C-alpha cells in the first residue's frame, strides 16, 4: 500500500492508528475489513444451554479474526477448571458458568453480557 505523498521527498509510511507502527510491523488485532478491533469493541453474549441433558455455557458474537479463540478458550477453561471446545465460532464450556464467564470477560476488557434466562 503506497504511503502518504508517495514518490516525493515528503513520503511517509502508512501507520497504524493505535500503535503508530508501520502497517507491515503492526500486530494489533484486526477484523475482516482490516480495521483495528480491540476487546472493548466487541460485545460477546454469554448464554447457557442444555445439550444432551447437561448444562453448557456458550460464548457467542466474538470476532474470530480479531480474537484468538483458542487462547481465550484455554484461559477460560483453566480458570474455571472445566472442559470445552470451539464450534461454529462459538466457545462452548461444560457446565453452567455464565456469570463467572461474564465477569472474566469484562475483566479482560470485553463488553460481555449475559443472555437468556
């Protein structure tokens, strides 16, 4: 991508609006459009469901491009002492941990809300 005033003596590289590094060196999380997407820009919904007769906690509406779902799942599983996985871009945790997950996601900077009853 050409920089500002490309080809002149005033040429400058295009930089990230968050970290002010060149776009090639920037490691900020980005969504599908290429815009910077921080945890505070995402509003995941945490709900509980019964699957095969047992309670599960489902975290939905996370951007899979801007969020490392595997690392987030591992962090939640470790802190809650439960199992889980990723299905169709949603985090599935074994057991009813809705309120704990909402608290932990809010502490990480997400704008998480509990959904359902």
